[in-house]
C-alpha cells in the first residue's frame, strides 16, 4: 500500500493512467500487474467547514465565498487539519484489501491544487495505491472514524468494490 498523490478527478471519465482508479462503479477488471488507486475520503473547502480549513492564504475569511477556491496550504497544515480534533478529526482511516484492514498514515493524505469538474480548485484527499494483486477476484473497501470539529461519526465498508485480475 503506497501513499496518495496529487491525482484525483471528478470527471465523467478518467484520463488514461498506468493504474486503475477505483470509484464510481462497483466492479473492475484489470490485467495482471496493474496497480489500483483507491481514494477513501475527499474534503473540499465549501461550508460548513469544521475548524480552520488549511488554505494557503491564512488572512482570507473562510466565510467569504471567494476563499472557497483558494490554494491549499502546506502538507503539514493539511495533515493537521485532517487528523487533529481541532480540524476534521480523523483518528482511524484506511482501506480493506480482501478483508484485511490497512490503516492509512499521514503520508496518505495530500492537499491538491487542481480543478474538479464542479469548479472546486483545491481539496484534500486520503487515498492509497494498492500493489498488483494475484489473478482472481479481490475485494476493496474502506473505513474511517472521526471525532473532532466535524462531529463524531464513522463509515465502515469492507467490500465495496470487486476487482477481477486477469
């Protein structure tokens, strides 16, 4: 399991990549040797934003619509916001591969300054690359537990996607 990178889109169709992006449908067929990318959770800067969203321009009043699309701040401010109780407050987030849970680290959370189809210019994503799997059917899923300025809640979906490796 490798950390997330600055790659995510919310487009109708994904661009060509050397890896399979998981999301939007439940079943995938990939060739042997294919890496898959599983985004787990995306935070955008639109209200309500619990805590202080980590925009680069810290002087910007986050209640002003013009601030929603400001560039994301440093990696450390992004990770603090994502994991700290004063921010969003994730304390456990990860992915399941064939029922085995793999906890994501701070390195799996990135700030992305790249536009989405909905007009969002910057966002935060937690995700991971999964190493090539053996031929056959595999399941992927994810979970997250939050206790911070975003409230106290969780999601736990061990088998959301099926990946058939040919």
